[in-house]
């Protein structure tokens, strides 16, 4: 297996952009005063991103995926993001195993 220099350079550039974006957000948020309204908006971002990612799956696939998306949407209101994803994956696996 060979690795093209341009491919390696692109991967490293994307990694650097990701790291700088995340670190930059953490640094800049120190200078922003967060009132109750902004805190509520920030807390709504992870479930909104999760729904944006799984919504196309809910409408473009079978019943197992659609039901798992609904379960994920429901549990994401109470559980952390990672736990919601785990519940969704487990749900679709069980429904597929059941033949849906």
C-alpha cells in the first residue's frame, strides 16, 4: 500500500482545521457572557445536530431504521448525546434481528 503525498497533506490539513476550530471555540467562549437564553440555545445544539444527521435515514430506509430514529429522538431529550446514539444503534440492530 502506498500513500500519496497530496492525500497525506489533505488529511493533515483537515485534521489541523478540525483541531483549530474546536480549540478556537473553547478559547473564544471565555470572552462571551452567557445569559440564560444563550445557554439554552447552546444546550439545544447537540440534539439538533443528531436529528439533522439521522432524519434522512428515517425517511429513506426501512421500518427498522425509521423506528430507531424515533426512539433516538425521544431518548435524546433525556440522555446525553453518546447514550442516545448507543440506544439508536442498539434499537436498529434489535429491530433488524427481529426481521423488520
